[in-house]
């Protein structure tokens, strides 16, 4: 994968009771810069179309165990994911259901893993979800994969150019 290519997306597995997706991007920046941008500037690169408030400025990420990827919304807030494991500059693991998955009987595990690569960073983003959703989870896997691929492509662009679009 070249550094100027968008994120590569893949539904690794899907079934009625769960799915796993994987997205990978090569980002032309040192892993510490990519990690700090992903964690500290989430509100600047996350696609606002994939928020409850339609405003990425309402997002925050507290990248420590017990912290959350949270959103402020009118009359309250949303915990999108809970941080369960952090290796600074290398990996963040989350637990939870994104978007429409929050109102179903599922559990999800998301991992952001950064490794140094020639000329920059390989950012691997996996998300595994299992449980119950009316109609099954296999049908939603491609849409979740596409949303995460979009987010990772936006992060890549933001790190490399200062703009997510």
C-alpha cells in the first residue's frame, strides 16, 4: 500500500451474530505525530456526518484506561466507546457499540494500532462486534466498514495536509 493511497477496508468475517472489519492506512508521518493527532485532535478529523450532533467539535477522546470517546449533544451526552487499554504512541483499545449498534444487544472491541513503517506509520483499525441485532449483524458489517474506512482516510489526510477533506 502506498502512502498516497486511501485507507484499505475489509470485512474480515461476518455472521448473523457478529462481524469483524479491518482498515489500514499508510500515513506519511512519525507514529508519535499520528497517535497524538488521532487522540488529541479527534474533533478536527472525524466526519461530522457520523456524530449524533452532526458536529465533530462536540467530540472528545480521553485516551487513558476508563476514558471515553464522548460527544456532547443537546440536553446530554453520548459515550461512544470506552478506552480499556493504552500503550502510548502505539495502541488504543476501546469497548462499545458505535452509532446504531448502541441500541442493540451487542458488544464491540475496537483497536487502533500504530507501527513505524518506512516513510511513516501504518495505522491499523480493527473493530469486532458480537451479540444480537434484529435481522442479524452480517448485513450491517459493510456499512460499518465503509464508515471506519472513511474515518481513517480523513485522519490520514488531516495528518498529511492539515485538512480531513
